[in-house]
């Protein structure tokens, strides 16, 4: 490694997303090349079901990291959702197929019914976690699915954990209920003809499998929400529709506690070229979008990539884009801005701060449900488990301070521990 590369116990993770067709795969590959060129052992990982990384690199890829020819220190892989899912869940899935088939459901239909909803997102998260824990890489550059799918990917662990913790009362109870249900359907596995097969997985085995899944998804959420490790880079083009979606995406990621560190503006028509009438008008349209880009994302680092005459395929052309983006500097050296919940206050009066950049104030709704605060911003909703001190408080109001939504709390004397009641301010009593 060169002096510019730093060793980390956990790799730096860079996630690229944006509207479909803006060139996120190209810029993911260019970023990975830039990281490898300064000495980081780098993995370029595609979690997009429509894998394009192999096409951009001009090489064949599998689910296992393989060295990229022509770039020292760079490996690449694409997540095999079906293969990993089959590997992790084959026993339980085969068992359920047998149960459903024995009850008159055709085997083909039974196989369809046992496909886990959200399997793509689950496997993608677990693969990122697996590679991060593996210790083989200093940097993992993730080429994510387009905007909406990326948001579902990152929000999934918190949603699953909520249903595990709250809907069923506790994770352990959920595991026991599901395991008993699976194992209790029948004492043995049958095939489509009703013949007895191998013994079914035990309730304990199913419980352990489901428990590990929940724990790993929670660990993946913590990894990707840690701004000391992970940053998201939005890829846009200078087009009004693309910028509008990126603005909404920035707000949504902040709502769910994920830090956006920079914006990559791709396919900018160069100014120093002799444009005909068509390209001149196109260039003018792009120029008209720049005030919106700087106004919307000015607090973030903005990198510009010019459109080239040749398709950016292969390490050489991608290396030229990397040079445009980072000028030969370390692409992961800068810190990721903090993003998340902050609590401040004392003596029975507290404030919870949540960064919501670019949020339309009229789209925000707040409500309490037991120990949870529900924040809705347009179509996006997050259920936040309140810190213990705020669970004993009433919600008294909310306002904005800059980009931060500030929710105010006041101690509820009926819920406050008697030993601490004397510390409450006069207003709380």
C-alpha cells in the first residue's frame, strides 16, 4: 500500500445510487479504481439485480470476488441472490415445499409460495456484511439498485426488527412462534406424491436460523448507518427530473439515518467543444440545472464528470473518469458528514433532533405510538424507538432549526421515577 492508504479494522463502505440510467455503475467502477490506485485493497460489489458491473469492466464476474485485470488491488463480484438464498434457506424451503405439496398444492406453485418477500434486499445486505466482516478489503464500493430499491434495501432491517420486537412482543417469542409453526405442521417431510422423506428441521434449528437472520440484518443496519464507516454517493445528471428525484432521496436517506456524503454529476457536456445547434441547446439546458444542483446539494461535496466521445468501458477509460472525479487523490479520505438522531436537554426538558434536508415542511407528520415516535415525510415513514428517557416524556411540540427537525419533550410526572422526580423543572411538575 502507498502512504495515502490507511488500514481500518472495518472497511470503508461507499454506496452509489441514483435514478436508473444516470451512470451509477460507471462511477462506482471509477471510484473503485481510484481507491485501488492509491493502495487500498478494494472490492467493487454489485447488489443491483440487473448487474452491469461485468459489462462496464469488460470481464466476467461471479458471486466470489475476482481480481480485475489491469488494476492492482481491485477485486469485483456481483451478488448471486438466488444462489445465496438457496444456500442459506434450502432446508427450510424444501421442507415447506413438501408440506404444501402434501396438502394438494402443486409443487411448482409451492416453490413459488416459499420465495421470501424481499429476498433480494435481504441477501444483498447480508453479502455486504459478510464481505465487511471478512477482513480482506480496505474499501468496499457498492453499486446499488436504482433509488427506490436502494431505499428499501437500507430501510429493511429496521422494519423487520420492528415486527420482531413489537408485533410479537419480543424477538425470542417471535422465534418460538415461527419455529413451532414450521416444525409442528408435520413430523416429517413429504414429496409431491406424499411419500415420506427426510426428517423435518427441528423447531430449535428453525428458530436458530431465523434468529441469526434477524441479528445479521440488525448488524448490517448498524454498519451502514455508521457514518464513520459508510457514506452514500448520489449519482445525478444535470436534468430537472433526475435532480428532483435526488432531492427526495436525500431527504429519505436522512429520515432513515443514512449519511449522504457527496453528489456525482455525470454526463456534463464539455464547454470547450464546438457544439452544433442541437448540442448547444442541450448544453444550455444543462447549465440551467446547475443553480438547482448547488442550491440543493451545496452542503455536500459535488464532483463533475464530463461526457466523453467513447463509451467508458474497461479499466483504462474508467481510470480516466476516476482522474476526473478525484484528481489522483484518495476517494475515501474525506470524513462522512454525521447523520442521525441527537438528544439533548436535562431536568425533564429534552429535544430530539433529526436532520431532514430539503424536506417540505407541509409533508411532515408526527405521531406517538407507545414508546415509538412515527415520522412521516411524504410517502416515506420511519418508526423510531425513543431513548428510555424520552419514553417517560410527553411530546410538546416541534419546529425546524435549519435542516434539523426538533421535537420537544417534557417529563411526564406519572411516568418519571419517584427518585428522580425532584430533579424535574417546575413546568414538568
